[in-house]
C-alpha cells in the first residue's frame, strides 16, 4: 500500500537517505528543506513553519501517513535551538491533524546520542515552558558554551528537549489516543552527517571506536542505517512501538549505561 510521508531535512544526510528509502519502497515523499526540496522553507521562523504545513496539506491532499522530523542544526547560535526543538515540534504538531486522518499514522523525530552529554538546565527549563523567545534569548548568551567533548550545549540541550517532548506527547490523547505512534531515533556520532569531518584522522577514528562498538569499516557511518530504522518505525508494520528513544549508535548508549533497562 502506498503511503504519503513528509520528511524534513530531506536534501542531505539522514533526511535524504530516509526520503530515498521511502521512495524506493514505493511511497510518496514530500521533502522539506531550505532548498532543493518539494517544500523549501526556513524552520527558524513562524512563517516558514506555517508555510510547511500549508504546502504539505495541499500536496498531500489533506492526509499524511508518516511524518519524519529530521531537519536540524548544530551551530553555536540560537537557530540550533529554534530548528532542533521548536521547528521539529511545530512540524509534528502541525501535521498531527493530517496524520489523524490516516488509517495507520506514524511519526518520528531524530535526536542524537550526544543528548546524553552535558546540557544546560536553565535552557532546558526555558524550552520546556514553550516560550521560544525567552529560550532563544538565553541560547544567544550560551552560544560560545561547549561540552568537554566539544559539542555545542545548544545542540545537546535541544536534542534532549525534543526527545523529552516526544516521550511525553506519545501517550497523550491527541497522539496515542488518535492511534498515532510517535518515536525518537538517536543516531550515534558515526551516523551523523555533520560528524564526517571529525572522522578524518586516525586519532579521531580511534576515539570514536572506543565509544561506539561498530566494525572499523563502518566508522564513517552510513545514513541508510538510520533511514531503514525510521522507515520501519513509520510503517504499518510498526503496530505497537511508541514513546521510545531508540539508539542507532553501535552500542554506545548501552556501553555507557549498562545497568539501565
């Protein structure tokens, strides 16, 4: 059965791989990105988010079977928080009425393994109040702050916050009550396109290998690994998995938190 999907971040990386996978499986994909997509919008703005929903409604005919919020940023600027949390939530919430009309509605958002690392508690609190202006103003103050591993605290905090949002939303009446499965996929560093440059030296590859138990030949990552998981989670075959954070990380999360079940 042909399904209709909306995929943000469809022009590059995991989003591009997911769109390709879904199309190869015979489904209709409405791609969303800054450029080179079916819908070209900027998810940092309210206007861009509204335009996404308006165009997706028109192009889909008013029914969406799967929504994949993959677009993200990792820059020392407040736009990272704007896209990674508020843009993703606006995308999924805006598409929710279209998903509710599907016979088998599914949605997913891409987070990251590094959301387990240092976050800023005050920024997390501001994001979770829903006050975007206040959160972005504080994010600008933190723009130069990074974790000991060199990841922007804006990135880690916004990815953790969107994961927490999805976990809470999945069991709410407007999501779970409507039969809409909502999950989070958290790729490890090796599967993030933005990490490719960090894998060019022997030292960096060795450091990654100590954390992610993947075969050496896969250390550069392949977005198709994550795309295949996303395709299943948002397919009719997923009949009972919702509200989960699923790590596609070569075992890094389980190695880091072995006692957590």
